[in-house]
C-alpha cells in the first residue's frame, strides 16, 4: 500500500471513532446510553439499522452468492424495510409506553425472569457469533492484502469497535453507522 492509502485508512478509522465519541459526549445515564435519551431522529435510526444489516460480510459475500445461487437472497434486503415499518408501528409504541430499555425487560414483565434470561441468552449467543464473523471476514481480507497476522488484525478491528461502542452507547453507534453508510453510498456511486 502507498502512503496515501495508509493515511486514508488510519484517518477513516480514527475519524469514525472520534466522530462517534464526540456525538455521544452528553450520554450520562442508562437512558442516554441505551436509548440516546429517546432523542434520535428517525432518519438516523434508519441509517443505523441499514448499517447494521449491510455489514462488510454483505459486500464480501454478496457477489459470490449471487453468482452461485442467483439473486433470490436480495428479497431479504427488500423485505427488511417492511419489517422495520411493522416493528415501528406495532412494537416501538408499546415499548415506549412501558418505558422499558429492551425487549427482554418487556418479556420479564409480561412473563417471568426465566423467559427474559433464556431469550437474552439466545440473542447474545447469536449476536456474538454474528459479530465475530462480521469482524473476522474483513480482518481476513485485510490480513491477506497487508500480510498482517490475522489474530492481531481481529484484535485491532474488535478493539476499535469496542472503543466507540463502550464509550458512547447507542448514540455513538447510530452516528458512526450513519457515517459508514454515507461512505458506502459514496463508494458505490463511483
């Protein structure tokens, strides 16, 4: 890689982290950390959801999957906005009215602690595996291109993710993913 490539890579990573931490500097309590004090505009939440669903895995595996299986997997990405509309109309108002932080808190109020524990455990296991793959795939590409050790690349990628997530909560993640989606849209348009 040339020096300009390194500058762009480092500036982008540092900028994304700094931007997320800066935008979340007012997060001081649990409601601010988990719910951004219920102050995020709808379009920011939309970009955040899109950023979550369209990870690096999507861009790395999409062309190969389309080549081997056809384009039928794209229906998931067309159905996702419809699912978000249904969730926004039927579930978000209920959670907002009950003043709960998570769906698992709602499940505990509706059923019991065992239900909350089981569903949150299953979610954490599935998200942990998904996030691990989402970090591993771009790390694999970076380590192959740069000749880096895959273990250190995973640690750096995961560490950067942890820094901005832990330092700013939901607000940092939403603003960071908005920035990432803007970069993706600009890159796709070129």
